[in-house]
C-alpha cells in the first residue's frame, strides 16, 4: 500500500468523477440524470461521504461495473440500492469459490456483499443514453480483471496498473497474481485509441500516455 497514491475526491471533468475511499478510488460517470460507477470502494461510509462532497446521490447510480472482485472494490456495493452490478464473466469463479484468490499466504474465494449480479463478457458494450461502456478483459491482477472504456474517452483499469512519474505501470506482485498477464494486458490497453484519461484504482488518473512495462 505504500506504493499507492489514489486519486482524491474531485471532479475530473464535468461528467467523470473520482471518489476517494481510503487507499482506493471509485470512479463515477454522469450520463444524463444517471450515474455509472466503476467499482464500489472498500468502506460504505467513505464512499457515501465522497458522493456527498461531490453533490452526487448514490440512489442515482444505475450500474456498477466491477473491475474485479477483491474486497476493497466491492464492499461498498450495498450503498447503490438501485444499481445493476456487472461482474466480469471470467471473474465469476472467484465469487463462486470454484477458483481461489491468492495473496501472499492467503487462498480464498471473493464473496460479493450482494446476491444478484449480471455477467459481462470481454468485448461486450452496454449503452446508457448517449454513453457506452465497453468491457476489455485485462487479466493478471486476478484471472478475470477487466478494464472499461467509457464514452471512448475514459478508461478505468482497476488494479491492472498504478502510476509512476505520470505514466501507467503494471501493478506489482503482490497483490497481482500473474506478472506476465499484467504485461500482456498493458499491451492491450496501450492499443486502445482515442482515450483521453486513464483511471487507476490505487494510482490516480493520468492523461492518456504511452504505457511503460
């Protein structure tokens, strides 16, 4: 965690926001009157306070797209009572316990604090009014870690990467499980054209720049 430098709570652009919750950041996109979240944070209280600071209503959140199922990204889900929760299809084995999340000496399932969720596949696009969210499978941190391209302008990468000197670098092991997978996934996001902002859960936000391995 000493390497983490999460984005503070602030308005990145008029329709894209960061909500800091301790050592992790939730990102929020405003599409008309609706809000779309990318991850849900670690603590219910911290996320709620961040929304209040920005003048955002958690009840306006229509969807939460999870980048993966680690607890610091899902614990805040009960705050979003009207939201559809999107879970990456390849991440479901960790939630069901048919695969285990490995971190240092721990090996466990990743349980969600909500019962219902909708699976989203690699390459699938979901539309909200004039906005689109496209899922891009970027494994390495976990087996189903997924990044999301929002409105072809923003890229939320979860724990695929952190930042170093204003550039994107891969999340190290630990907490990532597969360094080679991280390298390959960085190449994938490096090939996405037109993105203006890259949002990392633990390393802040950078303007689109070349990816460093």
